[in-house]
C-alpha cells in the first residue's frame, strides 16, 4: 500500500472520528466467529433480553444493512462470481461497512440506541488479513478509514474447533455461498486470527462455542450487564 494512500486514510479517519462524544447509554456490541458458530442465535437472544429490559435496540448484520450495502453483499456472496482478487474483496467489504457506519450505526448511537451487529471490521482482519494473507497493516488502516474510528464497546468471539464448523456445515444441508466455499486451512488461519485479536483487545470476550446455547447466552448477558453497570458510574 502506498504512503499516499495511507496518509489519505489517516486524514479521513481523523476527519470523521467522533464516537468519543456519543450518549452515555448508547452501546455498540459486535459478535464475531467462524461461519456456523452460533453468532446469529446469540444476537437474537441478546436483542430479546435487552428489549425485555426496556432498552431501545437496533440489530444489524454485515455485509449489508443499507441499499448500497445489500447490493455489495449480493456480489460478495455470489458463488458464481470467480476471479475476484483478495484486495477487491477487501475494498468491497469496507465500502459496505463505511456506508453502514455513516448511514445507520452512528445515527443510532447518537440517538442513544444499543446497536448489535453480526460481524464488524474484526471479520475483515480475520478473514481477509489472516485467512487470505492481505497485509495486516493495510487492513488496519482501511478499517480505520472505513469506520471513521468507530470501535465496538464490547465484542464476543464464539470460538469453535474447525472439525465442529465442518460438522455444522454438513448438517445444515445449505448451499455454501462464495465466502463459505474455502478450504479447511483457510478456516484454521481465520480462527488463529480471531484468537490473536481477541487476546490483544480488552473489549473482546472469548466464548467456547461448544457450550450450550443457554450457557453462552448467560455468559453474554453477564458481560453486557457488567458494561451497563460500568456506564452508570
């Protein structure tokens, strides 16, 4: 990545970085993990619990969430599309994310909502950086550029061994999309990337994805309650 491009991304990042002044009761919570790790289930369960506790929430998933983002999602997941370079894929994911942040996430947080997102920029780091070998430094700068410096308050990584991912894929009988059609070694690298990320950032909670749905739900809820209590101080 050229020095000029890096400087441009830094300029956009500092120009748009704003989430430090968000309302005290807003929260941005993300769920990360390999495909079939149970993220979507836990997002729904947490959403239901927060609604029951009288929080205003917004549930999102990536890529997508906007008109532009949904069109990009269709391209990214289309298994009939071949020949896409890793860098092109990187920019498409980031374009969708940038649109989602500016059009949906930041306004929601400014409106004092709790935003739950099924994947965010950590997926880009794990899948395109660790999994596909794109420069991790390039991924970091592009993540900053695409999000305007927005960082989740809390992130959950649902960890599964690759053997279990393969079993769940097989049991689902669902046609694999373009992103799910990668080999075992790819998913091993992605998992390693996630574990490195989760161990290096305090906002992460690593959860054993082999636990029961109810046990995982309780772990997630306790972490959210802890953050809520901290916000009250």
